């Protein structure tokens, strides 16, 4: 997988303005797979999507990831560092392909048939405001049988766990312990959200460089974006 060029990054960022996160994630992946239809990218399992997003993140920013999380009990801000190697021991090599097949799990005395979730499932629940309800709605979408099955909390929990067992990167869980109040909990790490915010910062930095180089030398946005980061940096030190 190659890292996107500066021009591609600005274009993807522009196309993503005002769009939902699930769509932004596909915009990030689309230039990497020019031979794959956008629909196929959307029908990749969430685990496959996240694997490609993590690989892209490694290409662009490396494996070390610094982030913060708030303790849900006392609101203490906790800084943490993880390496994406921990989730992604090997880079995903497969071409994107749509999810297929069904699986079974046993819940509430029934054999529940489920499929894996994809970006279009995220799209379907993205209008729901309540995050916990959205998670249940997402799991419910994966359940394909038996007909008339009562979708209670037990069934939804079993299927949610079964999905992650089958497609481990679909929900990347991180464990935390708060030094202030000793509370321990697990949170989902949203690779798409994290990478988009990093790219947002990167593109805004690029706009600063374009502004400064354009003002100093009269170069166009397009010509500045075709330069390597090293060349831009050299000219920036001379322009200031
Ligand atoms: Zn705490």
C-alpha cells in the first residue's frame, strides 16, 4: 500500500467535508484501490476496512499512536500510547472484497444466523443520535435468522461478541485503568475517526504551507502540492 500524495489528501479531505465518518473512511481507501468499485469498498467487512485504514495510517504516520481518553467515572483525562502493530500484526494484502456468507451463534436457546457488518450498515445507523442504541441497531442488522427471533439484550450481546470473534478488527477494544479513581473499563478505538482527525490536521498544515509558499514565490496550489515534503520544507525555511 502506498501513502496518498499531498494532492490526493487535499482532494479526499475536500470531498469529505460535511460527510459522515463511514463515507470519509471509504474516501480515504478509494485512491488506494483504483480498480475496486466504491460499492465493493463499502461492502468490505468492518474488520477488513479497519485493517486497511490501520495500514494506511502506518504508511502515513507510523505505527506509534498517541491519544487521550476521558475516564467515564471521574472525567480524568488519560494520555495513552499504543502501537498499531498490536492490532495489525501483518499488513492486509487481500484486494477489497464484499462480505459473504453467514455464521451461527447460540443465544437464548436459539441458533442465530448472522452475517458480518460493513460500511453500509454504519451508514444505515448513522442517523441515530443515541450511541448505545446505534450499537444495538447495528448488531440487529447483522442478524438474518431465524424469523421471529426476539431481539433482546442477551441475543444482541451474544451476536455482537460473535461478530468480533469472526471479524476481530470490526471493533478494536482497548482496556484502560484510571490512576485517579482506579476505575477500569474498555473502550472501542475508532480507527476511521482517529485517522480522519489526523488527516484533517495534516491537510490544514498543507494549506498553511501552500499559503506561505504561494505568497512568497507566487507558485500555484497545484505546483506546490506536487513537491515532496522535503522540498517544501527547504523553501519554507528560505521564505520565512
Ligand atoms: Zn477515573
